């Protein structure tokens, strides 16, 4: 995933979420890019990675802080 997204900018971090019991991908992950302007990526709609269509959604800081109850 890191390699794929590096074509859009410098990847700071990438994580594929795995099932704890099986170790298999849960089908989603997170990518952090150095350039926070993700509008060019969002314009693509679905992207294809390894033959699978993926949706690009921005992580909202508000949503993130509510999820983990950060004050």
C-alpha cells in the first residue's frame, strides 16, 4: 500500500488493518501523506490496488477525536 500511494506524495505511515485471530486483512487501512492536501486523490473516486477497488476517504480530525474521546 505504501508503494502504491507514494505516487501521490511522500507516505509518512501506512497500516493495513488485520484480523487478530486469522492475521488476514480486514479490507481497509490508513495512509498518512506528508502533504495534507488530499483533494487530488479524492477526485479519483475508486482506485484499483492489486486488482481490488478501494475508496479514498479523508480521516476527519473531529471524527478521530470523538472516536478516541480526546479532549
